[in-house]
């Protein structure tokens, strides 16, 4: 999430490769992200990868530094879900 432009370039290149190899419509591109402390930064990232052509987004409800014993931030996931237009 610290380099959204790079991630978007990778998504576009992968989508083009899928198309060039004849797999368009049969292969998908997905990203899995963790939430950032600044939810607006996370929202902007989600919007950017969608614009780049990602087919699926998985939002992990913890910060990168949050231990797995801590419950996920359901409110953050619910907020971000409103911004996601892909499955």
C-alpha cells in the first residue's frame, strides 16, 4: 500500500498478459490487503486497484502490525466494503 502506483502497474501488466495469452474471461486478478491506520489511505488504495482492473479484493481486517490474537476491525472492513465495487 506504500507504493500504489507500482501495484497498479503490476495489475495492468498482469491483466494484459492474461489477455495476450488468450485467458481473458477465464483468469482473474485479485489483491489481498490489510487495513492501514489511515482508512482514507486504504480507501484510496482500494479505488486505485479497482481502476487498474483488479477482479477481486480481499480486505484483511487487521493492521500489518496487529497480532492474530487481536480481533479484526469489523467497522473498518464495513466502511471499506462500501467503497469496493468488485467482489
